[in-house]
C-alpha cells in the first residue's frame, strides 16, 4: 500500500523516526493505525457500557431495582461467603 501525507504529517512522521521513537515511517503509521483501532474498540465498549447504564436507570425508574443489602445477603448465602 502506498499513501500520501500532507507536508505537516510527513514532517511529524520524519521527526518521530529522527528522534528514534520508531525505526521507520512505516512503523509510525502502523502505530497510529493500531492506536486508532484501540480507540475504536474502546468507544464500542463505552457505547455498550452507556447502553447498560441507561437500561439500569430505566429499571430503577420502573421500580425494578434491588435492595443492595438483600442482594449481598443473597450472594453470600448462595456462594457461602
């Protein structure tokens, strides 16, 4: 694959290599793409968490919440803690 970078981006990539942070321009680009993939994955987790929190809030509003102390007692009894 061949990509074209703007002069500013190319300067940044070259600087990273000159500083010894990466062995090559390709390594800089690879690291950037991997970071983007990690961030996209984390964003998916954040969306899932947000969805679960919203569902929990709806359950509380509908009166479907559980008493914390009763839940802890049930878990302790169930798992003999």
